[in-house]
C-alpha cells in the first residue's frame, strides 16, 4: 500500500496556467508538508499543515495556495504559473510536530512550465 | 546563512567497501535532530537514519550508521559494505524547531556512485 501518494507524477503546462497537485497519506499522520526541489536538487520546505491548520508558510509567492480538507490530504494549487516554478514538488507527512519522527515523502510531482 | 553543509558533491566507492558521506551543521539550539535521506534516480526520498542531539549513542540502522560528533557539529553517514543499489543522492537534514512545529533544513546533497 502506498503510504504517501501524489497525483499527477508529471505535469507539463504553459506559463500563465493554473494547476493543482494532490497529496494523500494513509499513515494516520497529522502533519503534512510541501517541499520544492529545484534543478540543482536543492530541497526547501514551502508549507506545513498540522490537523488541517497551516503552521509553516515559508516565503513562497502567494500564487501558491495549499489546502488541507482533512488530515490525510494536502493539495497545492498554483496560479499563473511561471517558468521558475518548474521543479519537483514533494509532499511529506509525519506524526506530530515534535520533530522526533521522520517525515515520509511522496514520489514527487515533476512540474514543467513551458 | 546555510545551516547544513555537505561538501562532497559527488563520490565513488567500490562495491563492498565502506563509505563516509560528510555533513556539518550549524545551530545554537541545544535540542535538534539530524536526518539522512536517500534519493535514488527514481526520485523518491527514503528516510535512512535519525540522530537526536541528546542521544548518547550514535544511531545505527542496518548498514547505515551515523558518526555524530557534537563538538565538531558533524553528522557523517557511514554506509558499510556498499551495494550497487546504494548509488543515489544522499541528503543530510537538520530539524529546526519553530513555535509550534518544526521544519527540515536540507543540505545540497552528495551523489554516490558505487562501482562494481
């Protein structure tokens, strides 16, 4: 059974479009995250939700809007896509916010903006 | 300021030999945690090992061990008896505590290639 799943795995779109990436975890975790990995493989956190509440919001353009309908889901919507948004986006989840538990990552969504 | 440093962008190791991947960190918090993740060419991030700042012993998980030197602020990953499947990117990450949560700060990664 897939622990953290993301759809779609690949997303190719044009500048200016709006797109969404969905994430679901079946681990019973209460905290979920979005990370962005750029072309140089650098991985940086974007958002974190705990029990559907936004708890981390890094300096991300407000074109990016996360939504957590329940503890098991965290979606990422991106408006007015730009070339610089091309990256791999990872969803992750963990127990609690204490940091003593590892984060489990999804397979990633490779977004290409043309 | 960068808080996690991985100085080896790429490394080679012969199959069945041991290899050490370097990681140094910078924090003023007495409580922190250090993680290592593996990212194979397929792209997923796989958790390998965790070391807490108060842990008395170095963490070990199978062929992975963490050489934790607190005074030097280093948390090197040691992979024993390398296998071809160990070829991947390896990321060191540090837990940064925030008011009501924490986040992981990742290093730039080390690409390991295991030679047959």
